[in-house]
């Protein structure tokens, strides 16, 4: 074998060794790390919240009172928001909500179910004693109330008034809230006959679906507007997410310049 041919074979062997080493590069090497970095999913930044209403003139997404006579806004001037809590009182969750409101010195509206008021009259008294408004949410939380006979509707609404009266004699119950938000003219007419204003809402984070504290907080912060009524729940199921979100909701809205109020009756 000639000297030139031997040199060529040695060169080919060296090139093969180098290429093989590159292909079998250990995971900790620089090129492998770079490849891993490129394939990793990008980090999602925290969502920025829209804390300032889009319309500075106070435009709200709904009419203050709708065609059926249901109040959808709190009726107060300026950058105001009203917190409302449905389906209580609950023996564990309602006291937690009351404690948080007490810490921030805020007043809210509690839409109580008559059956729950019968079971926990002490909590109804505590709600009233701490200056919160009471709202009638019917005896059995019948979401088909508009389809019932007038006497059944009156029993559902009036029965809750009786349960509240038994718990706190002489307390004012200025509002009525239809279960499931199923307000109708026939229901509202009977509520009005009992000196109650049908109370709806304009911001609903769907906390009853249990989407988690972050989702509840973010929805309220992004949808709030001057005159808003926020629908939350202290009963009717596990409301741990609502309770966890409540302090953050309050602090976010306070930082955005909102004043917490109770709706105008």
C-alpha cells in the first residue's frame, strides 16, 4: 500500500470518529441543552387585569332596571360596587364570609334561602346585627318559580320572610332574588306586593361552578364597572374558592378606586 493511500485511509477513519462522537453527545453537553431549551414551552406570563372601566362616563353593560322590573345595577353614583351572596346561610362558609367583610369594614347583601334560615337563625341574626342587608331567596330555591301558580309563588317568597322574621324580629328585607336568576313579571309583581325590590346582578363569575379562586377573582376584576352588582355564593355547595378569592377581590377593587355599597332599594 502506498504512503498516500495509507494517509487517506487514516484521515477517513479520524473523520468518522469525530462525526460519531458528535452524534452521541451526552445530554449535559452544550448543544443538547440548547436543543432542550428550544423545545420547552414558553412560560405564560400572569394575566394583566383590566381594573379601569373602559368608559370613564360610567356606562354599564345593562340597564339599571330591566323590562321585568328587576334592578340590575346598585343605583349608587360614582365608581361603586355591591357584593351579594346567595344560598346561605351556611354553618361554616357564611361565618368565614362575615369575618372577611368585618376585616375590611364592608357591608354586603345576603340572599338567604328560607329553609337554611330556619336551620341557622343565629347566622341570620349575625348577618343583620353586623349591618348587612337581607334578601329573600325563596323557601326552597325553586328555579322554576315563574311557572308556578300565584299562591305557590307567594308561599315561596312570603315563607322566607316569615323565617327571617322568626330569626330577627322586625328586620327589614328590602330585596327579593329569584332562584337561578329566573325573574319574570308575575314573580316580580308578587315580590313588589310584599315591599321587595327584585334584585339581579351585572357581574357573575360563575363561582357556583367552582372554577377556582384565581378564575373567580380575575373575572370580577375584568368585568367590574361603575354601579356593578356582583353575584357570589356563601351556600348551596362547596364555596371554598369564593372564600379564598374574596379578600383578593376586595383589595383589587379598592386599589382600583371602587367604593363598596349596598344596592338602592
